[in-house]
């Protein structure tokens, strides 16, 4: 049996990885190993390792790496602690391959340790761009450390190949966020309100705003502009989810907590979990902020997205995404467009650029059939020279 080790560090990547993990666990010729790290093990971020176990999974190793500091120094030290922890975890588990997703610094540590340990690395959701965050460079670095690639769209496949990866090792499978929607039975509105102790209103928004890590010091100012814009809305209930563990995230934590304290029409949750998050998404008018969910999942619900600033600049987006600047005036204009009759009537026709369901099954099938033990060495794939007269 192939021992496939899946690394998860946040509530977000676990929601995408969950059904890949189930597929590995259910395959007769694969053995699932799970390493939980990062925010999963932090009380400040909801100790979401419990959600993994609540779904029936066994966590084989816990890699403590997240420092309480949200400064660049703290993040760098967290990466170092992570590499030490992953080195020990891999030595104990002896996996045949490691599966990682995305672009966060926890995953960079996991990938680096796997590379040095000569463990084949399988990367999900590579080739994407997020020009406002240092995640952009981390994602492409992980691509160069990886041996197999599972991407969400053909344009991302082309980009991974452009980075020198063998086309025969790059598979377009679609978005895992879209895939999960077909497998989760959502909570009905009444049950969801009881779960959240929150009543939805005539209008409702789901807000997640992360620091823009390539714009240091901007988080508080941009969040203040968003909160001012939200205050101008009438008869609108707002659910906030807290940001990821990034530099300046604690500034945003404090601002959101202070904002909701005296506003009964708002609530904040450190982590909703996949079921409640998707159930909320089905009930609101739009996702607001700069989370990837607004681009990858909201369009499949035929919901609008108010995407603020540059954090997600470069990603594929559906016609349901309204881009705006991180200013009160620009965000306000985006809200006006969101609730306009023209925009609302266009939503039923929105098509997600991230495909349809089936990504998890495609990934697991490749894990079962691909000769993973023979992919340690890679050859840089050069693109053909353009013909004379071509650019």
C-alpha cells in the first residue's frame, strides 16, 4: 500500500482537502496519514484540529509551529519551527508521498522538509496568482519543489508548465471548493440560525478580510474603510469570520471584535467549519472582503462577491465578482452595484471558471495509478522557441 501523507494547516485548506482525504482513506491500495499544523493547533484560531477528528479522521502527527507573534519575524520563526517539526514527523511516518495544497507559509515549511527528505511532493491548486500577498511566491516555490501537480483550470496548468514542469505531470482536475459543494448537505436556514445564534435579515453579507501581506501596515486602514462602508448599509445583517494567521492579523481581530460588540445585527466567528460556512454562503447575498472563497466558491452558489483590493489580483474570476479599491467610497459603489437589479438578474447565469464536481476523485485515482516511487528526479521542461515572426 502507498502511504499518502496529507498536510493541513488551516480551516480553509482542510475544507478543500477533506474529500481527497476521504478518497484516500477509502481506497484499498492507499493508506492515509494526516499531519495537522498551524492554526489547527491554536486556541486563538479555534483549535480546528477537533473538526478534523469530528469528521472521523485520525491525526497521525501534530506539528506545533505557530508563534503567538504576527510580525514578519514571528512568521519567519514559525517557518523554521515547522521545518524542524515536519522533519521529525516524516521520519516517524515514512510516507511514500506528501500531499499539500496552496500557498501558505505552513505549507512551505512542510514542502521544504519533504524535499530534503526525498519524499515525492504532490501539490494541489498550483499555478494561481495572488499579486497582493507573499503567498504568490510561496505557491510558485512549492511548485518547483513538487513532483505532481493538480490544478484547477487549464490556464493554471499552462502556468505550471511555464515554470518548467513536465506537462505529463500536471493534471487539470477543477477546483476543490466547487467539488466540495456537491458532497455537503447544507443546513436549512432555521437550523443554521439556531446553530449560530444569529437571525438573518432582509439583506445579509458574509465578510472575511485578510491582511494584504505585500502591503505591510495597511491592514488596519483598509479594514477601517470596510467597516465604514458597512455602517452605511441599511437593514443589512453581517457575519464576520476572522482572518488567517498572517502578519498584522491581530490588528484585524481586535477591530472586528470591537465592531460587532455594540451592533446586534452582526456576529463574528473564529471558525465556522466547512458545513456552517457553506450553509451561510447559501443564505447571504454576497461574500465581501479578500478571501479566495469569494472567487472560487461563491460563483457556484450564484452569489455576488465584493472583492476588495489586490490580495486576489490575478486569479480567475466569474462575472459575479465585483472588484473595488480598499476605500469606503469604492466599496460603497460596489455595494450599490451588488444590489442593483441588473446585477441581481445576471447571477443565475453565472458560470464558475473552476469547473464542476469531480476533482477529488480524479486526484485519488491518479494517486492510485501513478508510479509515485519513480518520480524523485525531475527534468526542467523548456518551452519551445517561438517560430520566426511570432511573439
